[in-house]
C-alpha cells in the first residue's frame, strides 16, 4: 500500500486532539467504552500489543503503517473486508500517552476514511493491578455512502470496539 499519498494530507475534521482531554465536540456521535481485560492480564503485554498495531490486526483488520509503533504523525491505513469490497480506512496518529499506569494513542481520520473524527485507545492499570482497555471516539459520516447508513453506524462502532477489546484481552494474557 502506498502510504505516501497521505503524508501531506490534512485531517478531515477540525477538532484534532479532542480525545486527549475527554471533552468531545458537539455535532458528532460519541462513544466511550471501558473493558476490563480480566484476571491474568498483563499491562505491559496489552500496551505492547496496542502500540504495535496488533490489537487492530487481531480484531480482523489488515493494517499498513508508516511506523512499527504508534507515534505522533504516523500514518496507519486499515482495511476491513476483502477484495474490491474492502474499505480503506486512513488515519494519522494525533497523540500518544506514556504514563506509568496509562498508555495509548489516538488517531484521526484522513480524507477517504468512511467517517470523520478521532478515536483513542488507552490501556490503564488500576491500583489493584487490574488492566482495562478504554476506547473513546467522536465520529460523523465522512463519505457519501456512510450518510444513509449512519443510523446503523453506532451499532457497527460498538461491534468493532468489542472486537478490539476481545483482541486486547487475548493479547494481554
């Protein structure tokens, strides 16, 4: 996949970085999900899987990235589906988080993405050693073909996030 065509492309929405502070902009569908990764989950394994695109791959996406790890400015293009019916999903990493008990990143949509907005993925370790996978997003239709399907897009988003969480749960053990 040719990632160079996205290098100089700007984001397809103006509120870049809004997932970092948790104040999500009006006019978008908001999604916030927290999933406990269960007993035996390793914070470090979950972080490594997340930051190296393995969570997305294990959730069923084909991922091509300009960097082996999530880092600000990295281009990541996921594909969902097969053959000519596959959706190309271009994003750029907006921010990363590297705290003792919280790590993750957010990426924002680029032109050509079916939606417009941003999605963050954070792995968090609780005081009791529990490990959680947190997804926060704000989105709205980005292409002509997503507008008519928008009422169903919320269901699809929850399904995809559940797949990410299940993948993170498996990879954290």
